[in-house]
């Protein structure tokens, strides 16, 4: 029991350390992506941390299997290099007991990953998607702040307002648009208005900026033939709503209960993926134990690279099989389980090889 606690403590501590590093890398890249969208006016900066927080369970769901796999390789590799494994084997512990201790810890990690994959991660993703959908359904005007110049989406122009109230009403509005080459309209358009507010067409869903009491100036720079038009009310279309926004739910954001009652290919693929992630933890644990065997001359990191390549192949195969299910290809009927069986067979071969088994060669082939 003392040996088990020692091994479990080192593996779990290394798993936590590797998970923290990978989490910081992934969260940083995702935060930069959301920050760029906020700078472009597509997202409200106040929801960035909320979205990242809701996505954390989904990140952990993917990070923990890799972190646990690397932790076994690092911990056991260190124990082999420092001759701790030699001492343990000399004291009566055999490789089967080491494998049993490892799988006990793996079952605990797999249970945590299953809880994240089947329950927590879909809930967090659903909340994050709800926030992002709400932001995408907002108009460009609602995301602007007073006293700043903003580039409209698609490079359609620049707008500025001296003051914007909570209801979206604007005061002293400036709007500049470049010429439209497709319509042979090369003259720039500048609009100045005393006030304005966003309005939505209930028939087609398009959004307009309704301006009042202003001037519309159109012309090419360097030429004197400008057209100046005064208006009491002027409507400027702000772009069509993006397709697929609003009520469409991604398969990953649906609850496991909904996926169980659905026959859609995308839902079946998402369901099998959720059950596959905990199985992934158990299979990579079986592979990691024989792959971690090394000696002091080789070093503890000698087998990290081939082990990571094997893990990447595992994930790529699972993703390819998931895509086949979603597209209803020929291998869709086999699901993801045949991938697990292949790598479980690889783990069995690695364990047998580590135990001293070698394939029998024909007598004529022996030197």
C-alpha cells in the first residue's frame, strides 16, 4: 500500500502539472482569438472570461488523457533511470503488480474524464454557445462605444458617435464608406447626422441604422463634383444576419440524454466520442507502462517522442472514425470502437514484448 500511494501521488502530481501547462497554452490561444473578436466589435469584452470559464471543462476533457499518459512516462522513466524500479523488483514487486497499481489510478482518472465528458463539458459548451450566439445576433451598433472610431464588419466603412445611450440611441453620428467598384460607384460617402438609432426589419431580419437631421456627401477625393444631400431621415443597412445563428445547437452542446434519444449521424458521433474519451485514458495507460521502461544510459525522455507519436495517431484515428460516422461512410457502422480495439491490441503487444515475449521465427531465418 505504501508503494501504491507513492506511485499514485507522483503520477497524479505530474498529471496536474502537465495539465496546468497545457491548459495555460490552450486558454491563452483561445483568449487571443476572443480578444481579437472583441477588438473587432464582434464580442463584448465583458463576456470573455465567462466564455473561457465555460470552456474549461471541455479543455480538461481533452487535456487530461494526454497529461496522464505523459505523467506515466515521466514518472516511471525517472524511476527506471534512478534505479528505483530495480529496487522495487528486487523487493518482490513484479510488472503485473505495477500494471495493476497503474490501472487503479487510470480508472480514477477515467472516471473524472467521464464525468467531464458526459455531463460538465456539454453544459459548459451550451452556456458558452448561448453567450456567443447572443453576441453574434446583436447588431454592430449595439457593440459600439461612444467616442471611438470603429471599422464596420467586412471593411464596409468607419463609424463614430459622440454619445451612445443604453438603448442604442446615438448623438452626433459620423459614417464614412469607401466607393463600391462592383457598382461602378468609386465616390466615397460621408454621412453626418445629429442623431441615430438601430432598427430591425421584422420581415427579412436585416438591421438598419436610422439617421436623422443630417447630410450625405458623396464624391471622389481630388474632384470638385461632390453631391451633398440633406435629409430628415436616412436608413443605412448594417449587413444581413449571419446564417446559422440563434437556435441551432451544436451536437457537442447537447446533453447526453438528448444524444441517446437521437439517430442523427452527428449526434451518434458525438455520443460515441463522449464514451470514447474515458476508454482512451485506460488504453493509453496500458501502452504507457511498457513504453516507460528505460535505463540510465538511455535517459528518461528517450521514449517520449515515439510515445507521443503513437498517441497522436490514436487521436487522429478516432477523429477520422468520428468524421466517417457524421458523413455516414462505410465504416460508420463500426463506430469508434474498432479504433480502440486496434490500439488495445498494440498495448497487448507492447506488454508482451516488455515481458520478454518474442515472435517465433522459422528455423531457416535464424542466423
